[in-house]
C-alpha cells in the first residue's frame, strides 16, 4: 500500500482520529476515550467521544501555538516536525499534570531521566495516566482552555527529552 492510499484509507477508517495519537503510540500515556485501530500493519487511535476529540483539538492547537517560539519555529500554520510534535504532546500534557499537582515544572526527574522505560512498562511508567480525565480536571481548575497559564506549561515542553534509541552496535565476526 503506497503512502497516499494509506492516508486516504486512514481518513475513511478513522474519522475521529485522536489528536494525541503520537503520545499514545509511543506509550507515554493512556486515554479512556481512545480506541486502537489496525490498518496495513500500523496502529492508529480513534476517539470514542466527538466532544472530547474537539476539546483535545483545541488544546493541542493552543499548546502548539504557545510553544512555537520556544521550539524555534516561525511558521504558524505548518505541521510540526515529528520530534517537536512529540515534545508538544507529551511535554504539554505532562506540564498540565504537574500544574494541577502544583509541582515545579522545571525540576522533574521524568523530564531529564534518560533511563525511563516505556513500551511494555508503560502501565507503571507512563507519565500521562488518562488524557481525557487530565483535560477534564484542567477545565475544572481553569474554566477555559484560554485561562491555562501556558507560560508554565511551555517549560515542561522545552524540558521534555525524548529518550534516545539505543542503536545496535555492529559486531565484527
């Protein structure tokens, strides 16, 4: 299946795509509204609730917009590069989680620990326990997505480090 055909099929099969799909695919968190889909040997996530999906869309747009300067991006309407999108999704939600817990966003071990294990260990190590519940609690605290102190959340986006993949060393025989 070529990439254009995949994208078309993906849009047809997943009309309520999850806006935090990269975070979920990399096992950095969970969401009670997310439903896993399989398409052409690839995983995707759909949202079970259209209202929640639109709330997530509005939040991710605000996170991207507020983080652009810090991520040294000048174009406002272009999609973010993959690694920066992951920083926005994971760092942004982790920042909200820390903000609600009233912890210092810049001195968080999780943001600096290169030895964190995700994947199969995500149930005990994933930094975002439930995206839907986190956004719900954030709205209870701040009443509106516009009232969130994004200057504090952006610190978490900047400090989030994607663990480097361990490359297999070439062994000579």
